[in-house]
């Protein structure tokens, strides 16, 4: 997948290009990440990318011309056609089903805003989707863009090893993840649940599914609202 990131802080994206699963995706050619800095598309001595808001009020707004030029350059850099996403608290909430849909795209361009936001006319003219990563306000879109990239890249076939496939992720089946344990068998007087020590894979699968269901019901009952429980899931919950 090709991703273009429009940002005045391109170095921040080293958090995904230099570490962990996303870094491996880059070195294996499964993810190509190009950053484009709107400051490169300014003509003044100070490389100004922001200006005061019409109508007054606090804060600054990102100017449309450098952003538009940077977006066009980023779209070119990822092959000429890409879904353009603006990260902002006003956007549609990111969830696993949106992550899976975005992972089907061959190319994305992610626009990270700073200051109070970007001139609305850039959004109208160039942005396909406005996406929020949660109901809180960050100081800029970069961390949100990186959250989106990380979640999307996990879905690309070959990025996760066999033992950690995305199908096993929490949320892949609409449920929270079950608890996990490793050695030692006792820790602060707490034993590992007996069933996990016995090697009966069918019993372990059922124990994990039941734990996921119970957790989801206790912590995030909203996730179960639109979801039809299978016969097995109903039985496990009733046990
Ligand atoms: N930029 C600032 N806050 C954000 C949020 N919650 N989601 C996406 N982009 C943002």
C-alpha cells in the first residue's frame, strides 16, 4: 500500500517507519510512506503555512494554497489516484470496519492539520473523507494519521506473521480480546487458568470465546448491540 502524509512535522512519522510491525512493512515493501511538507510550497522568507482566521478569534488557520499544492504532490507521489483523508475531531469516528475498508485502497493521502485547523475550502475541494480517532482534541493530526496507518497496515496481507494474523486481533470478530498469560504459572499467588495448561485446543478456543464475550458484555455492551450472537456464543454466555 502507498500512503502519502501531508504534514509540517514529517520527522514525527519516524515513529511508524522506524519501529515494530510498521517498520517491517516498510522494509519488506508492503508499505510505502511518502511525507510531503506544505512549507515546501510557500514562496515567502518565513515559509508561512498559517494565517489569522477571518471573523477573528484565537488561533491560526492553515492557509489553503500550500496545503493544496502539498496534497497534489502527495497524490502524485503515491501514483496519481488516492483517497484523501483529513484527520480531525469533526470527522467520522474511526473503527475497525472503517480500518478494514481503508485497507482495501491501493493508496491513501493523509492530511494532518495543526493550529485551529485548515481552511475549509481545501477540505471541500480535495478531501474525500474526514476521520476522527476519538472524541478528544489532539494538538495536531499527525498522531491521528499514524494511528490510522498502524491500524490499516496490520490488515495488509503478509504484514503480520502467521502466528499473529489480523483475524485474531481484538475487534476482528466484533468482540474485545480475551486475557493472555505466559510463564510463570503462578505470579503474585495468581495461577494461570487451568484450561490453558492442558493442551485441549477445542476447550481453549471455547474458554477464550467465552472470556471475550463476558468482557465485551461487562466493558463495552454497545459493541454487542448490532451484533447477532451465534448459538455457541449464546450457550457460552448462559453457562
Ligand atoms: N486532530 C486533532 N484531534 C484529532 C482527533 N481526535 N482525531 C483526528 N484528528 C485530530
